[in-house]
C-alpha cells in the first residue's frame, strides 16, 4: 500500500487531503513509471508550523543508496521490512544536484512492516523519518546500515 501510494502520484487536491495542514500543492516530474516510484520527483509546497510555505523536491531513490543491500534483502525475506520508500529532499524547486543528478539536501525514509493487526490503509506499520539539513557538495562516506 505504501509503495503504491507513491506510484499513484496524486495531484494537488489529493495531496492536500492526505495532510490538509502541511500539504499545499504537488506535481510530479522525472522518471514516471507504473512499476516503481524510484526515479520520480515529487515537487511540493509544504507548510511547516510558523515558517513561510516551503518549496521542496523529493527525489525517490533505490533502497541500496540508504541501506546495505545484503542487510536489506535479509530484512525483506524475514518480514522485518515489507517496503521502503526513500528519497532525497531538496530545498526550492531547482535544488543543487550532484553530477549524477542526485539532489543535495535532506533525506526522507518511510519503512513499512506487515503486521497481523493491520491499520486503516492496509496491514502495515510504518517507521517514518525526515532529515532536512543542508548537505555538503562533497559527501563524506555514508554509513550503510539497516536497523
């Protein structure tokens, strides 16, 4: 369900329905595939408390960019992780990018796990984190983990 929502690529009206306080507007660009959300970019305007509306681009990336591939595969096979939606978050609608097109900025992680009790949108519990620091152009080696 979680991965489907990101492949669905809702318009602004539905994006605002999802979270009417913080979500202002939405459109999509990049690689738009019915098979995966990876490669697509969600161009949004968000409202964060008392801060003026903020333009962001969320660029969806493969799990291997954030997690060690072997650990991720083991977690998927064991059922500890059922899905992962991961992205880079850039400030503004023309954020700074690396040579390979990867957005420099923050990180967004939605990691889901199927449970026996489920929830309203499906049988998944989620672990969500967003980091919005300013990233340096020269990235230091990142620690790959899955915990």
